C-alpha cells in the first residue's frame, strides 16, 4: 500500500479545532461525493467538506482533487484516527493543525445586541430575496416560507403568546417534518432560533426563547442524526458562517441592500431547500421581534 494522500486544509471551524485530542478514534458516520461526516467520541459529528462548501463550526474544509468521490474510499463504520495533529485513515490524511481557524468572534462574544429596529428595517429586502430565489431556482418546501406564499403548504405559527402546550405541539409538528437530508421543519426552527439569539435575554423574549429551546432539546430524537447535530448546535448559538455573516450584516449601521441580498443568497445556497427553510425561519423570527420588542 502506498503513502496516504494528504489534502490541503483551507479552514477549520472553531469547534472542530478545539474538539480533536491526541489519540481520538472517530468513526465514519455518513459518506457523500464531496463531503463526509465522522462521529467524534463526544457524540457530535465532525464534517470534512470540499472547498465549495460553507464554513461550519464542526467542519474542516479541504482542497480535494476534481474527480474525488469519498464514496469510493470510505464506508460507514470505518475508523479514522487523530494523532500528531493529523486526521488520518489508511488512504488519506489531513494536517488539521496547519490551517486557518474560522471563528466568528463578535457573534460568539455575546456583545452583538444591535437595536432591533436596525435589523428589522431589512425585512422587506430579505423577504423579496427569498421569494425571488424560490421562483428562479424552483425550490420546493413542505412549509409555507412566507405568509400567504404557497397556501397548500403547512404554515408555522410560532409566537411569544403561545402557551407551553401550543409550543410543544408546534415543535412536535416541525421536528423531522418535510423533505431533505435535514428536514424542512428542522431548518426552519434553526433559522427562527438564530433570529432570536441576540435578544434571547430580553425580558419580552426570554421566556418564549427558553421554553422553545427546552422543548426542541427534549425532542431531538425525533429527527435524523445529521439534522439533530445542527439543531443541537443552534441551541447553543453555533451556526454556519453564512448565517452568522447575514445576522452580523443586519446589525451593521451602514449597509446596502445589495449586500443584504448577497448575504441572503449565500444562506440559501445550503442544500436543495435547507438554506431557504432556514432563511424563512429567520424571517419568522424577525416578525416575532417586530411584534414584541418596542421601537425607539
């Protein structure tokens, strides 16, 4: 057997960089053409992504040969070991420690609390971008992405006025619901949680946010492993770079509509409909903020 093929590392998500410890044995969870998921001993997934994928907290982005297909080189259940800064199987290796770390410091610092009205003024631009994108790309979701859009699909009714029983019923109906590797309902909830995150301790939001997070956390077993991973991370404020970038941009004082549109487009690029569902959930969260937080 020849020497392992080493892939150049482009970036490492901040959680991936901190989770790997000398001697860790990871197990291949799922394999796709240009990406794979490894199950870490802590139970969470660690993703290996090609260069054209987005930065994720638990992912390592690498430069793969143009014709590379992970499905021909790995199978679920195989072991991958981390030692001497290298994540390695018999056929390939990744020098994790020789890479740039993606770390959204402002988002994670807890200091990102812009005026709600500053964020909400971009709602119309985001809603228009979502609608146009769905029409142009012929995106299909099993959820109503905007009020009045696709009346034959399921509407989501999350609101701060919901009782515990209403919230529980809505989450139960959403988790694991819909199509895709990460179901529509899960992605929608992820976007909704993210919209509320900067104001989760605001007196008008805190009770609703805490109750929603507790209910989602208790029902993660209702969805698949990959979607469960993303939702569990979102409960802790860990989301992808495009979602972070969009939220931070919404809170920037001087920003052009074209910049907002470009950032929203990046969010919607994730999966066949996952990014669209996520943006729809984020817009729902903005509507909740608009009804709840006082204007100044």
